[in-house]
C-alpha cells in the first residue's frame, strides 16, 4: 500500500535551535517528494519539491534531503524562529495514478 | 493575483442540509482539486478536475458532487450533510495534475455538521 509516514508526531524546540523532521515512504512508482508548511488555520504552502535525482534542496533556512534508495527524506530547519511553529507535511507524488499521497504531518512548536 | 480563494471560511450545517463550498483561482490553472483534512490524518483527495468540463473521483468521493464549467471555478457540493463530513476542506490548483508542478492551496473552509 502506498503510504507516507512522518516522525516525530510533534516536537518542541527552543528558538535558535536546529531540528530535523523525518519522512519514510512506500510509494511506488515514485515521481517526486514535497515538503509543505501549514500554519494553524491556513492552507499548506510548498517549501521544496524534489525529484528522484535530487539529493538535497534548500529554501532559506529549510534544507530537504532525499534518499530514493532507502525511500527516506528529511527536512532540516536551521536557527529556528518563532514563525517556524507550524505543521510540516511530507507529500509524495506517485503510485499507479500519480496522485499526491500525504503524510500526517509533524507539529513543530518553537518556544522563546 | 489572489491565488486560490475559498468561501465561506466557516460553516455550521444541520444533518441533511445541503450547501456549496466555493473555490476560485486566477492563475489559469487546468488542474483543480478538493481535499479534506481530519485530525490525525493526512489530506485526502475528494474530487479533482483536469480542465473545464472534466471531473473525476478521488479517494473519498461519497457524499460530494463537483462540476467545472469554467477554468476559474470548482465548487464542491454537499447534497445531504452528515456529521462524518465535519472537516476542514481545502481547494488546490496547479498547472497540471502530474509532474513537479507547484500545487497551490486555498485558505480552507471549516465545516461542522451537527
């Protein structure tokens, strides 16, 4: 079954610290992997989109990695800010119909 | 550009009532879709459209109808609301429904069915 699993479910860190969120997937065939940020009460906003051949992609303080062999991705946030408090959703496009398959998200809280 | 807009932002319905959730985009995107987001679950695809006049079912289509008469608009209809349809609904659009094209989400409609 095509699935996207994220860990941890939730995370609390202090402002200025770094953190890494994990995503494992079993989607086949694989097309691309996306990370979205969803602020409370808002729609998801794309951070990165990575294809099979891309290992690392950065967007400001956000760096995503992809290991297509082990079917794992991570999102690293550097020097966290209070505005980073949000849910981060890993999404894989793939499967027989090429649909987007969503993880349940990691809820990040950045405390002052 | 306004991007993807959704109305209303909040709605309370009684069981059996009907309503239409509105979605519009001004980016001339061919692909539009509706998702629902429930606590502890990932977003699930309800219906999608690859262009005006063309719609298809997603993962959880029961209880919902859609139509696409124009490129800009993609309304979602609940014919007879049920408590199980209490959820947050997101509309999204992109250039196409495949590949690496960016998917843009609306702000969501929070629906409660009592």
